[in-house]
C-alpha cells in the first residue's frame, strides 16, 4: 500500500513540475520581458516577423500594414495618460503563443505595434481565461 501511495505522489509531483515549467504560465510582465529580449524596441517589422516565423509553435493571427493593434479589454490607464488611447502604432502583428489549463483554459496572445517606419514601438501580452 505504501508503494502505491508513493507512486501516486510521485506522479502528481511530476505532473505539477511539468505544468509549472510551462513558460506561458509566467506573468504577462515576465512573458513581455522574454519577448522584448527576442524582439527589442526599435527592431524592424520584417525582422520581428522572421523571429516569429522561426518559432514553429507560435501562430500568426494577423499582420497589418495599415493599422495598429487595439488592446483587448479595458484601456490601460497608463496608455491613456500617455495619450496613446486604445490603438497602438500604425502597423501591427498579432500572434497566438499557446494556451494552458488549470481549471479553465488560458490563451496567451502577443501584439507588436510598429510606427510608420515599421520600427517596433510596443509589445503587449494578453492572457484570456475561458471561464464559460
């Protein structure tokens, strides 16, 4: 009986450690830091697209050369204070990084905003939990 309990406990611990090692579970700020290491502010849009395309797990949802991205949800007060409103940049890319499950499924999406010269000016990470 002790062996069965120890085996079940070991399985649970392994499952928890694998789950916690998923980088998508990190905070939005930590994910943004990682994204900015790969695609620093000022990087050209074509170079950002190359980085995105090299990551086979990421799924490009759109590339817009005519419009910035709109932050999902309630506008960030910091954006409003800076006069940015809810639209960021003149061009944008939206990429689905993946999702993970706790009780609900949480999807992680990244938006890159570019100026009129196709230079990166902002990155936004959005986590959306499907709570029914």
